[in-house]
C-alpha cells in the first residue's frame, strides 16, 4: 500500500507529463486489485460459519472498498 503514497514522478519516470497512459494503467490496476480483495473477503464472509473469520473478512471487505474509493477519488483526474 505504500505505493499509493508516492508522487507520480516516483511511479512513472517523468510522471504525468511524460506518460499519462502508463500511469493511468498502473492506478487502474491498483484500483481493480483492491476491489477484487474486497470481493474475495465478501465471499469468505458469506461462506464461513466461524464468527472470528466472518468478522475479520467483513472488516477486510469494508477497508478494501474504502481504499479502492480513495484511490479512485484521488486519481480520477488522470
């Protein structure tokens, strides 16, 4: 997750001015990975009978979707 705190120049050499398509692809991939993580957590949450597992999976689902939304809102101007 430390990648999300980097500036554009630290992710793609030259940043937004040099290669916005590559940066957009990178950010979109992070967004999709976070969404998949949340969906997998929801799958575990709905298919488990163990209370501690369902509680942890539910928290992971919520956090993953919040972070995905944060990434989307922070980088939507690309």
